[in-house]
C-alpha cells in the first residue's frame, strides 16, 4: 500500500542527466513510496531500448541541433524539447498499477478543461472536432533482479512542443536500411496548449501533483537530493551520453547509401554491428579506379553516421578533406 508520495522536479534539461536520475530513483525508492518525477529535456530524440537510431531519427540533424538518447524501456522514439513535460512514476512491484498511473495523468488533463481518454494499450488522446490526437505516449521498465524491485512508468505530455523541430528530428535518412529493430508507430499529435492557450507549464505540473495526491490519498512531499548517489549518477550520465550506449545497442543492420557528385555516382553497401562499420563495398563510375578500394579501407571500423564517417564520405566523393 502506498503511504508516501514524493515529488521531484528536475531543474536541468540535459537528457543524459535526467535519464540517469530515473535510474537512481529506482535504487533509492523506499517501501510504500511512489515517486513522481517531472522533467524536461532540450531538443532530443529518445529511442527505445531495442530500436535502431538511424531508422528512427535524423542523426546528422540531431548531432548539430540537439541530442539522441537511448532509454532502458522499450517502445518507440519520442521527441523532447522544453515544450514537452515528461513524467516518471517510480513504484515497487506490489503497488505498481498502469491503470492508476494513467488515471493520474488523465484526471490532471481533464481538470484543465480538456476532453481526453485512454486509448489502445497505453496512449492518451484528446478530442477536437470529432478527431482524436495523441498527447501522451508511455513506456515501462522492469529491472531484471530478484526480490521486490522498483518499476518505472514514464512518458510524455505534449504541452507546447515545436512541431517543426519534431518533424525534422524524426525525419529519417534516405539510405536504404534493413534492420530488425522495433519501429515506432506514427500518430496524429496535438499540444495541450492548443486546447487551452492560457495554460502554463506550472499549471500543468500542479495539476499532475494534485491529481496524484487524490489518487493515492497522500499529501505530496519534496524529494531529498541527498538520496541520490552522486558518484554513481555522474558515471551513469557519462555512459548514457556515449556512442557505445547510444549506437552500440543498435541491432545489426545493413544499408545502401547512394551519392551523386561531380566525381561520379557512388553506391555504398555497409554492414553495421553494434554501431560500428564491419564491412563496406563501394561501387562507383568515378574515373579513379583506386578510389573505391581506398574508401572501403577508410570507412571500415568507423561509427556509422559519426562526424568522422561523414567527413570520410565527403573526402572521397567530393574531394573535401576536412579537419575534425
């Protein structure tokens, strides 16, 4: 039975710090406690545990304009910016109820005068003019350990997301890619602020807190930051932002990139495993007969899609030798 409701509101927008905090909350959760963590990220696409980053988002765009992050939970890719409010319920197995947790969100949104309902398995939609729009997607994580572990249920609330940036970030490459990774499902979306133009982020957060208090019959308490193991949190933050974590979890895949330049046409066949290029074959009508072989040798072993990869591609296909 839940007897303690604890609220943590993140003050930072670094996706790797925020995801590391989620994991720390799993470790420090007390008996009969539920933690509601409210957080935001700057421009980021967060992909599911078993997804292929290149299949889900515009990696090159995000390396210039934002971040890519991989979470522990499954499910599809989601775009975050500071117009998006993320929530996480951290609770022990015996008190874990997706229905109750979703009810907290639904009741909060309805209290703001928005017509909304649960749909499908775990999505929440609002209704406008006879059309339904998704405003919240959810995912779940159950640690694989003995005893009575903490679970978490997290998701997004589209408060006032920049939909232009969302479209650019989730626009995938034209490369022909074959992968066994879990693909995202596209949905119609709508911001809550479009329904209630005067709505502030503070009002949305307060509605969530009040709704949680009603659902669990507890007055909310603030989270004591000393409960976080800072050394472990910093190490995990660094790991979550690393290429081995973000791209090294990609399922193995093959792809074909086709490039046309003044030097000729190039068809590049690549096999990638754990984010690294394992095999390359280059076919080209360029006049330099040795160039395709040199290109194959230079690309092997690079992180696919990295700055080094793109610089290497430009060097051979366009004659642009860049300093990184």
